[in-house]
């Protein structure tokens, strides 16, 4: 899986030898605002362009984790039609789940490996997942999905787009977080939470 890595790529992968270091490295990559249209790029292209959005960061994190012996996994978090879905990279330490997350916002970020189940891990994102008006939007999840299913696609080093990966995630069986109708009684996020949610790590550059 890693035979095609360049010496520079291998050096990066080798240096990021813990989930914490991988998260730090993913955070250091500027946000991909997709100025030329939607993208889903391989870890190689992300490293070459030094930009990434959520699924591109998740793919890079999964690749580096796999280099260090972890399973390369993705976890799809799905929201209402008024909000964006999110993809994180789950991992296990001593049987407990954590997650690496590439986001430009102050929320939906790294999770320490303290969760007994994937459902517990997903629920840790629930109260942070809201619209500008405070409406909570996280609804379901799918995965973990093992990227070894795409080994023949050379998903780590290909220069081509990887739309088949998000398309596959969309087609997975998604598990609802709660019975339908429960959301009618949800309380909206507080103003201070909404204000914090507007913080960004990488401001969009004005042209």
C-alpha cells in the first residue's frame, strides 16, 4: 500500500506516529475552499497542494494511521438537508474509539479514544452540530468503513479524483441517532455556542 510513497511523503507519515500528532499535522494544513469547484483528492495531492477539507483530511489521516498499523477507517456523519455532512477518521486505542477530524471551525474536532462504541463517539458530536440559528442537525451515521476496499484504486497516491469514496459512503446503511419526531422538542444551542461555532481556523482569503 505504501510502496509508491515518495521519500518526502514517507518522512511525513513516519513523523506522525500517533493519532495526536496526525491531528496536529492535519490541523496545520490550510482549509481547501474549493475555489475551482468541488474536490475529493488523495493524500498525495493534499500534501502537494497543502490544502484539505473534511473528507480530504480524513483520507490523509486514515492513510497515515494505516502506515502505523491501524485500520484505515472513515466514519460518515449525516445531517439534515439544511446542513453539511461530515467525515472523520475513527481509530481505536486499547479497544476504545477516538477520531481525527479536519474542520475549519471551532467545533466537530478531535476526539480522545475514550468511547466504548462508535455510537458513543458519534453522539459526542451531537450538541456541537447546529446551524447558525442553533438548530441541532446531526441525524445519523454510517461506518466505520474500511478503505482497504479501495486498495486496487491506489487511493493514497493517485492523482485522480476519488469521488467513488464519498459516493460509497452515501450508499452505506446509515443508523439514526434517535426515533423520528424526537427532534421536535430539541432545544437550540445557546448564543455563546453559536458564536463559538462561527470561529474559523483558516479565514477565506479575499481576492
